[in-house]
């Protein structure tokens, strides 16, 4: 993020804030600010530095952002007042996708904001490491950020610097909108001394910001659309080797249509991104809530379509495993007929066998004389007696 005077465009690069190395070398290392003990640096940007710190009063770790800017006394005072005013405004917001501000103050060491300590990384670092979300994940992340912005807009607060570096993604893949420090109250005006200054990253600045025109909620919608485009396309919407080239691209060029970069991107999501980043504010979504609603409806339709897709193979397997009603009944009748025929055949065969045994002629008893009769009588348990013995 850079803070610079707007005109002329050729001087934008030279008016940028000092580099991180110059900032670190030009200022003494702080150990305390307010009641917070600064432990180590979490990051350095164009407007200041973020430290991990310890809050001895509440015994908890926090993140403390300090503001450092090489500017004249009047500009510094105006910027510090704006910084504190926005910190108070954001502290009044309560949303699960907006970083929680615990405290803010002005000390001899400078102005600071104490925020919740988050675990994870910002979207800029994720993308730099090669992370490429699916279109469903990208839509969900952007929809949550849009919900957070809608909450801020309802309080009259415009962020003015939505970009991947200011969207923190926690370890549970939940976004948190960071750095409302340069945001302004939409109903108010820039403080004296800051009317000709513009802050932000040129890739994501809306045309009206670059031209010095009034901003409103649609300015944040534009920046979020540019972020959404980048997530879907895998590259920035506007390219250039210098601030001047990027500014010219934002003001006068249209980004490559998403379907030319990725044929698998949903046409609905491509249309949402294109509408959000329309050059004319009137052609964009009227609010972040409206954009979030479009993304929510797409997610619901997408989930239903996926459910139907997963159900089709199961139904096909079921149809293969279970025959149709007519075919099943016919096969069942044939099976019963086969079983009945088998039983009848077995019964007929058994009956024929028994009848054959009953009708077979008895073999004649051979006559072997008295000895044979005596032996036979012995086997049957009878005793031969003379006729006269009865």
C-alpha cells in the first residue's frame, strides 16, 4: 500500500512512502507503545509496521499496528487524526469477517491500533505461494468479504483499500478484512491537509479514486471484483511495469475476459466479477450486500447441481442391480415354474420307484430238504415240530 499525492500521474512513484528498509533503518526500534510490550515484527508496509505484542492488563497476545510516515507536521497530524477516527469507527463494528480492534491511541512514540492476533496468512502471501482456489472456494471467500463490507457500509464506512494483502485467511480458511486504517467515513470529507492524497495499491484502486472523485460503497465493490477476477483467472486483472502503466490500464483498458483465460470458469461467476469491476460506478452492484446475494444464490444452485450429479451414478447402479418391475415379475414367475417343475419331476420319479418295488415278482424259495428248513426256522426264531405234537 502506498500513500501519495494524486496529480500528476508521472510523480506517483516518486511520492510513494519510504521502503521497508529505509523505514526500519530510519527509526529507533520500539519496545513499548502505550501499555503494550512489542515482541517482534509481523510485517512492514508502506504506512507502518505490525508487531506481535503482549497486553499485560488483560494477559493476552495482540497485534499492534504503528503508523510511520515521512511527511510535514500538518499532514502527519491530519493523518493521525484520521487514523484514530477510523480506528474508533471500526471498533464499533462486530462481524466475524472483520478483524476485531481492541484499542487505539496516540503516544509520544506515535499512533497505534491494537487488534486481535490472528493465525494464518494474508491472501497475497497465499497466492504468491501458488495457492489456487477452486471457483467454489473463491466464490465463498469473496462472498464472506462482501458480507463484511456490507456491515461496514451500513455504518457509513468505506474501506478504500481492499486487496489481497488486506484479506487475512485464518487456519480455518475464514477471511478477515484488515487495515481499515486508511478508510474514511463516507459521509465525511478528507481532513485538512489530506484532500490531495490518495492511498492504496494501484492494481485495485477504482477509477474514481485515481481521478480524485468522491468514493462510496461501490468503490469497495470494484476492488473486491478485481480480487475475485484474480482468484478466478490466476493472474492480476491489470498489468504494467510501473505505476503509470497500471494506472493507464485501470483507466482505459478492459481486462481479458475470464472465459478466454479459463474455459472451466462458471459464466455466472465471470459475469459477477465483470459487473463488480465495471469502470462506471453506476454499472456496478449498488452495494456489497447485493454482490454477496448474487454469490450466495450461485452457491446454492451449484450445490444442488452437484447433489444431482452425485445422485445419478447411484441411481444407475440401483437400476443395474434391480431389474424393472415388469422384467422382475416375469423372471420371478419363470423361477417359480422351474422350481415347481423340478419338485413334480422329483415326486414322479420317487413314486415310480416305489411302485416298481411293490409290483416286482418274489423269487421262489429253493427247497433244500429238512436241514434247510431247520436252518431257515432257526433264522426266523421258529422251531419245527412233528404234526402229532400239537
